[in-house]
């Protein structure tokens, strides 16, 4: 249970740190984006879909999840 709680805490801290970093980048006038690549070959996998949780996370970082290219 202790390991699980620690993993959850680290995940939350990483999310907050990511959000803070993106907000700082935006404050300085730059644009942000995240590109998803497959683990092998470096190309986007066919049929790749973001979950609603993925979309919510990206929106929390002020990144529009439905923008392509």
C-alpha cells in the first residue's frame, strides 16, 4: 500500500510540475505542443486514439488535444 500511495503522489507531483512548466512557457509567449510517437519506428500508430482522461490532462496544460499537424 505504501508503494502505491508513493506512486500516486509522484504522479500527481509530475502532473503539477508539467502544468507549471507549460504555463511558464505560455506566459513567455511561446506556443506548446505534444507529439505522440510509437515506441518502434518513430511513426504515429494507425488508429491511435486519446482517451477522455488524456484529453482532460492536455486541456489542463492549455494544449488543445484535437489539433493535428
